[in-house]
């Protein structure tokens, strides 16, 4: 039987694969043969693409259809009515036009943050931006949820984010040169499934099987330790890594183990930082004892680690999760300062890393080159928000706020247009986000599935999934470019985002401008030929499109730019960083001049300010069994649920104190909201810490026990996270942490509604 299957190449953010369908429609997927460690997330694909939550036809919220556009608190509670494509596109085009005429293009929010699917052409967010640029522009969003805090911070410290993120030493370089890796946030293997845009060879997942270096994992969670690594585990109190880093720095300084020559030659501002460590101005020495009292790691262990760090080639790496918190700038900056004191920044396998264990692209040694890219045109509207300020934007038009030394004002948004993202997955304080989504006149969402965001829209336009169209796929640092063939017919009446937007462009008189007269296949050939031409000009010969398409993939040409920190270290005068001083800024006059108490001019310990809505520290990290909300209905994700809810992990001590046993349905709550989850009792978490990963589809329902209250029946942690920025510098997402209480759920357990489309009976 197997021999008869026709396998076609495709790709995803969790890996390249090939797919085939049987006569009865059953979909099979197999990893790319070159992948040494394929991702288990492929297991979600078959069950997701034809799930009953696929959006089948254009649909309109009843109240919007009957009463027209306007603010309302009915979004998310009302049923939808299916309509024809012509009706839906006519109505959306009319509202786009009305909004820009009456309120200006600034009143359209087209930021549309989200991961969408792999594929360089059909990338929904890029398509949406290109479309809005042809109709006069939109209010945009800047930075990402992944490392948005670092995106604001690092340019001040090292000149750009790319200096660290695009040029990380490979796992192989670590294996050859590094004696010790000190990983703040650990090296969670689960995260190495993923690279934005795709990944053909999971070299990071393979490397974790035998790292070849000593390893210290600093994390409240044991599964951030690679299996069999023999790592030292320091189960730090969440949110206190900065204290530990300062304690280490103080130990190095007072012991005279810092590299003064490197600090003088390559850095600026160490004197200010050293004064802070010694307590010259605040009277508090940031000693190992001081740190121990805050972070829960014994002073002797801190001193022992400091000694280990000076014994050989040491890489200090800080995961992205640490900056997705209040004051998230500080662990990045303090980690960089610690690495600077060791004097190994710019040496192979030494210095500072940011995001090892966060994403597969960090540490991959595949080629690094520009990929075929859809041109997005120019946005004539200058207005933007830092991406995680979405609820503030909708709730507070006209309000001023700080961002990276600037004073910005929220515009008045009348129309929200989202494609390829799920703010009701990614944003914090979802009950507040629901109120925010009540403010605009119109919310348009292009989605493949009935996600929570689609349910909070007025108009839902069904999009194809990647397997239902042709594309070319690769991530940054991918070994291959994949010819993504069409494997399935579009589901129901679903259309490609490109075709949806072309339909709107047609109605707004910009069809030619948007499409350039090309079919999707003609765009693929066009983008590929351009890319091929650019590579040829640099001496790289790659196959024609026809050859590439027939072969199913091609190997990327061998492009390996030199790491800028190597050249910088070798000669900081001739190869300065793009910082004001040209050097690594351990004290930044620029940041100091902003006068932000929540992000002063050098790394500092700042305790979290948010209200403690409960005694337990919740970690809302990335899920091991899916990508964000994508694939939650798939087999791998479903198998890991407990009592049909997302699993929350809790230490036996904390569970016993609450009468909770493994497998129980529990209520997790604080002052912001509540959700149900399934208890997993385990010693793998530090006492006082619970872990509820992101990505269970938000399912707001009346609380079965407390009349008048709502809860998420499924276990989405973003009903519990506060919508507070990391700081005024970055306005970054701080969703990784929250404070909660957990109790046994005693009432009836509600059926999930998120797996049934919210449609009126036809
Ligand atoms: N509490 C907490 N919250 C977090 C985080 C955290 O650590 N803690 N992490 C944050 C991070 S790092 C991130 S990156 C975000 C992720 O947030 P998102 O990127 O918004 O999450 P996804 O579930 O990937 O959403 C992508 C959506 O695009 C849809 N889609 C896929 N393909 C297509 C297509 O071809 N066309 C269209 N129109 N739609 C498509 C999918 O169905 C899915 O709903 O979450 C953030 N949220
Ligand atoms: N399987 C899977 N992989 C993914 C994703 C996914 O959705 N699924 N998403 C991808 C995306 S978009 C991104 S941006 C990256 C994100 O990469 P990260 O942000 O690094 O990933 P997280 O899993 O959120 O967090 C990593 C670990 O940090 C630890 N941690 C949390 N708080 C603290 C703390 O205060 N101190 C210390 N020392 N450790 C702490 C947690 O135990 C957690 O397991 O992951 C990517 N990889
Ligand atoms: Mo992310």
C-alpha cells in the first residue's frame, strides 16, 4: 500500500516534511529525510488540517450583520451567519473605504502580529501589510512577543539584536571550544522544534543529545535540563535571575577575577556597574549572600559557580523567556555584563548568548542568507505601537505613553484587520483584551480555524492552510529551500490570503497594484528568479525554478558571514559596534538620560511591581506539544491533556497542601481571571511554582460554581497574566510570569465550546 502513495514536499515552522493522502482522504506526513531529529509536532498535522474547527465559509457576527459597525460588548459571545464571498468582501471593502475616508488610514490597525504558516509568499501578515500599503497605509506594530524587550534594549548595548541573534556560535563550535555553558532559563529541548519560516535539519535537537560541554542549568523547571547532560541544576526562584547574576558578578569583582583589560578595551561603563555591585551609592553590596536571600540559591553554590566560570571557556546564555517578564531588560543586560567581566565575548564558544534553547535557529550552523521575500511596499502612515500594547491602543485612544526615549500617542482605531495571528492566544489579561476588542467599529479576521480571535471578530474570512497551496519555504539559517507542493484541495470555500486580499483590492480599485497581474505560481517564479539572480551575482549557482520544483528542494549555498563580535574583539577601533561609544555599553548614557525608574542606565535588581494575585508563581511558557495555539486540536496536543484540560504542573508539597491529586480538575485563579486545568503532580517543578504552558484555545464560559463570573474552561494561562509592559524602554510582553492560587474544582466540569464552530443553525 505505502508504495502507491504519492509523497509531496512541504514545510512548517516545526520542520520540513512530505505528505501524501490515501483515497479515503487520510493524510500521512513523514519528516524530511535529511532531518537528524524530526519534531514530534508533526504529529499534530493530520488531525488539524481537516478538523471540524476549520472555517468553511465566510461568516459574519449576527449583531454586526443586523446593526452595522460600531462598538459593542457582544464580540466573542454571539453566533455567526455564513454568507457568500461576494457579500463578505463587499462589506469589508465598504468598511475599509469608509474608515479611511472618515477617520484616515491611521484608524485602521493592520499590525496583525502572529506566526501564520511557513511559506515565503503566502505569509499572511506580509500579504496583509502589502495590501494595506496599496490602500493608503495602516497603524502598524513594532517588535515581537518573542524577544521584543531585547529588540529595544540590545541596540543600545551592542548596536543591534542581530549582532547576537543572527551570529550565535553553532552547537558544533561550542562542542569544540566551550568548557562550560551557564544557561539562565536552561536549554529546553522542546523549543528546538521551532524555527520561524521552517527548518529542514534539527541540528540543535540532535546536539542536545550530547552537548560535549559542562552545563549549569538555572531554571525553576527540571525539564529545561537536556536528558543525560549531567548538568548541575540550580532551581532558581522565578524572576530573580538578576540577583543571582549580580551575586556572581560581585563575587568575580571582589575576588579580582574580572578581565580588566577586556573591560577597558571593549566596554564602557564598567566603573558605574562596579560601584553598583559594591553598593557605593545604595549601601547594599550585591554579594553572594545578598543574592541567595532573593533567588533561593545558596551563597556557597553561587561562589562555586563563579569559580567554575573563570576556570575555562565559558558561555553565558540567557533564554528569551527571561526577558518576557516585568523588568525583562535586566537579566539580559546583567548576563551580558557578567560575560563581559569574564572577558570572552567574541571568542569562539565563549561570551554571551541569547536564545540557545529558545529557538532552533540559535546555534544552527546552516547557511545564513537572505531568502526570497514578498515586497511589502511602503506604509505612508508613521503611527505604530510596540506590539504588546494592543489592548492599551484599543482602550485608550489619545493617551500618551513612553517608548525607548520617545513620547507616543495612541491613535483612535476604528477597524482592526488580522491575518495569521491570534491575539487571544498571544496577549495577556484576556478578559481585558475582550473589553478592548469591544471598542472598534469593525474587526475583520482571516483565519484557517475558528480560533478565539476569529470568534471575537465581526467578519471571518476562511483562509487555506499551507498544504492547500503552493509556496517556497525556508527559515533563516535553513539548510534547504523547500518546494511546497499543494497536497490538498482547499477546505470548504477557503481561499488563499492572497486571493482574499486581491478580492478586496479589486473592490477598492487597486487590483493591479496589489497583484502586479500575477497568479500565485507566477509570484513564486518571480520571487525565486529574483533571489536566484541575486545569488548568481555573488557567485552562487542554483537550479532554475523548474528544476527546483521538480526536485522538491535545494540545498542552500554555503553563505556563512563572519560573526561581527569576532572582528570587534580583534580590533574595536576599526570594527566598532553601532553604539554611541562603539563599544559594549555596560552603562548607557542614552538609557540613563530617558530617566525611566523601571530601566535605569545599568543593570539593576528591580523586584516585580505587579499585584500578587496569589501565593504561587505561575510560569506560562511555550508548550511542548504544539506551536502556540497552532495544532492544539491535533493528536500530540490532545494526548497531553489531563481530564480534557491543559495540564498544570504542581509540586507534591503544594498539591498536598490543597488536597489536589494527580489527574484532578483544578481551578487556577487570581485577581484578573480564572481557568480550569488538569493537575500533574511532579517534583520536576520547584516548590511554590506551577507551570501552565500557553496555547490551550481560550474558552470563556460562565463559572459553574460562582454565578456571574467567567472562567476559561480549557486552561489558557493568559486569563491570569497581567497586561503590564516589561518597562517603559521596550514596552515588551511580560506574559511569562503571573501569581496565582490553585484549588480543587468541585462543581460540574463544563464541556469545551472552543472545538465547535460558533455558527447559527442553517
Ligand atoms: N503568557 C504568555 N503569552 C505568550 C508567550 C509567553 O511566553 N507567555 N509567548 C509569546 C510569543 S513568544 C509568541 S511568538 C506569541 C505567539 O502568538 P501567535 O503567533 O499569535 O500564535 P499562533 O497560534 O501561532 O497564531 C497564528 C495563527 O495564524 C493562523 N494561521 C496559520 N496559517 C495561516 C494562514 O495561512 N492564513 C491565515 N489567515 N491564518 C493562518 C493559525 O491558525 C493561528 O491561529 O505568543 C506570545 N504569548
Ligand atoms: N514546542 C514549542 N517550541 C517553541 C514554541 C512553541 O510554541 N512550542 N514557540 C517558539 C517561540 S515563538 C519562541 S519566541 C521561543 C521562546 O523561547 P523561550 O522564551 O526561551 O521559551 P519558554 O518555553 O517560554 O521558556 C523557556 C524556559 O524558561 C524557564 N523560565 C521561565 N521563567 C524563568 C525565570 O524566571 N528564571 C529562569 N531561570 N528560567 C525561567 C521556563 O522553565 C521555561 O521552560 O520558543 C519557540 N519554540
Ligand atoms: Mo515567539
